[in-house]
C-alpha cells in the first residue's frame, strides 16, 4: 500500500493459558444453550445446513443425533477449538514483520506495550505535525482500538494524541 506505514501486532499468549480459556469458553457456550440453539436451527434449516458443521455446532449436532454424550460433545468442541487456535497461530507465524506480544489483549501490560509500539512506530509522522500524518495515525489507532474491545480505554488516550497532533 502506498502512503501508509503498516505495523503488525500479534498476540502470543501462553499456550496452556490459551487452552484453558478456550476450554472455559466452550463450557460457557454449552451452558448458555448451544445445544438448544442448535436444535432450533436444525428444525428451521435442516440438519444439513452448512452452519451446523462449524465449530461447536458440529459437536452439538453429534450430541443431538446420539453419537456423543453431552460431556463427549463438550470435550470434542474444546479439542476442535484448540486445534483451530493452533492452526491460526501456525498461519500467522508465517506473516512477516509481526511484533508478537506475549499475552492476551485484555491484559493492561499488553495494551500498554501495543500502544507504545504503535506510538514508537509512528513517532516520525507525529513529529511532522501535519494534519495528514496525524489523521493517518489516528485512523490506524482507531481501527486498532475498535478491533479489540479491550483496547477501549486506550482509545480515549488516542483521542488526546489526535488533538495534540492537530494543533
């Protein structure tokens, strides 16, 4: 892309901690009514609807068909999500020039590190103090903060940067 400086940040949490979160999330999905939702979708669209083959729904369908117990379906969903996360990490590891942050996006330490890396990467543009460079910087940070709800507090500090840069 011309006229843009790209900064790639990736989250790299401890694998065991990631798997624990994935397992809890799958449990929450089942507790929150995944099987019942799957039943309603099956009744409305039929058991062959492509959405019912996606992670979680697939295992809930296996339970509804009597192929798995509820516990087995939960464990299968957890395993499928862990496998998917591993494939994502393998894929993104191939991306060039990614700055990997060791942790989760909801950790304040990681949010601060991401903000610092972003500010450092665009420090030259900010020193130029032009409306165009400030606007480009703000748009990048706005998309960065909107993409991850945990960066909402960081967004407010970014707005202050924008005001300073446009003076």
